[in-house]
């Protein structure tokens, strides 16, 4: 039985250092207790480029990494360039730790081996000298798939249409996963795929299904790699695409709108079996709730405009209230009145956004008026404007000139 810890999206940065340190300490404590054989971090360990100073999250992030690699072997893949800058991942191999760290920024397949002295080793599989079926000391095969970019796949493609580019990328990905699958089929040990990517059908923290972001990977294409467990990163909401294909999610609430529970996975894979047992370990973390609202005409009531918001998801959360209002509505609802709508939040931030008069919702006007003159009157009342009589006359003439 091989026990694997799967975490993702640590997003170390100084502005959220307290959150990251708290989740990091919890994970380290749990892993010391659970004693996994391998730990995989599926990208975005950093949130942005770091400086080697106390004014960044660099030092605590490296300290945490060393502690993790003193528990068991550690594999880390690069996330997207927005967070894991080029060169920010591979150098982590140089850290001196009890167990090996294998960090990579390119797609490759590695093996975890048991050396004669009983120590584990993680190394790239050399297909010229070995095959998985003939390697008796191979404990696991790990396919590594850092964040794919269009620039990488289209570097030598020339001028292609969007459809041609997408087909080229999808064909290249299928060939890559098929190649991984050939190695997987030879294996007499557990096989894991670690990827930082967008898989079609994944759901965001807002409840929306992921669509149209950069390179989208079909789960059936990913399954060509024939892994026993697919450890995924990039989406902050922990979820299962299939029973063996899972996003671990971020280790703390990172963006406003993330109110789901945070967790990491413990995966147990048996020898010569494609069935695994996955246990989700909840990480204590305070939610970041976002509520967008507007002032409803005509009674000046407050209306939540995001149907995806969960009822009472602001309880004990850091809450951001985003109020959309016209210039004339400014001051009609105070911050204190806003907070009365959202009791029991841990903290409140109020953000007021002024809507240009042109964006007054025509649906609201239509709901309270039957003819063009009445609609113009309602519109003027909503924006607080006095209308000259000739405007109403023109409205009546215009409507009267339209044949029905």
C-alpha cells in the first residue's frame, strides 16, 4: 500500500502570510501524524515572484518546504506563469532535506525507487536502460504535467487559424497522454499523474462551470495516461472530476467568493490495482464571502444580484459587500444599514460602485410602466432628473407614430 498526500495552490505571499502559515502548520502537523510515503504539490506554490528578504513570503515558504521534505519525499510541479514564475520551481531541488525533493517545470515521467540502503529516490525514468516492468525497486510511477501554455505548443506552428491551433494542441496533448499510458500499462506499481491544468467540467468557487480558459483538457484525453490517481491543481475548489481524478483545491481561502471548505487529499493505492481510497482532510480556514447587491426601485430595498451566492455563507467569514448604485442613490443606504443585512460576519468591507445613468436596467422600468411616456417618467424619477414637458410630448408623438 502506497500512501500519498496531495496538496495544491499554496500561494505564498506576504499579504496573506498569516493565512498561509496557519494552513501550512496544520498540514505539516497532519502529515507528521499520517506518515505518507509521498507528497505531491500540484503547482502554484508561490503567488508571485518573491525576493529573498523578510519583506516577502520567501523565507517562511522555504522553511515549510524543508519541514515537508523531512516527513517524506516531495514532488512539486510548476503552476501557471502568473504565480510560479519561470525558474521559481526547479531550483527547489537544491534544498538540503532528509527526503528528496523533485521539482520540475516540464512534462516528464519520474519513478520513486527504493535504494538498497532503504532510502527512497525520485528520478526521471530512463527508457533507454529500463522499463517499468523490469524494475523491481520501483515504488511508483509519477507522470508530471505542469501548466500547459499555447505558446509552448505553437512555438513552431507558423500562422494558424484558431481552429487549426486548437486541433494541433489537442492532438499533441493526446499523444503525450498516450505515451504516458504506454508506461502505465507496463507498471507493476501504483501510477499517479500530477497536473496543473483546466479540465473541462471543473467548477469554480462561484458555482460556475469552467469554460474557455486557455487550454482546456477533456477528462477522457487525460485518462489516456491510465493513472490510478490523477492529482490536479489550479482550480481552488476541491472536487472530483471522476472518483480517481481530483482537484485538491487551495490550502486557504484566497479570493473573495471562496466560501467552500478547504482540504487536502490522502490517497492510498494498493499494488497491482487501479482502485484507490481517497480521504479528504479539512483545513481550518476562514471563508472569503463576496456579496454584490443593488438598491431596488421604488422602495430603496437592498437586492442581492448574484444568484450563485449561498444563503448565510457570510457567517464567520471575511465579507466584502459590493454595492452598485447610481450617483443619485449615493448615501441612501449607510454602511451600518448594509451590515444589518449580513449579520454574524467576522469582518466587513464595503465597496461602492457608481453605475452610469445609461446602465439603469430597462427591465425594471418596463415592469412599472406600460407606455413610452410612463417609462420615460419612471426613468427620470430613478435617476432624479427633471424632464421638460417637450420631452414627454416627443415621447408621445414617437410612440403614436409606430404602427403595430
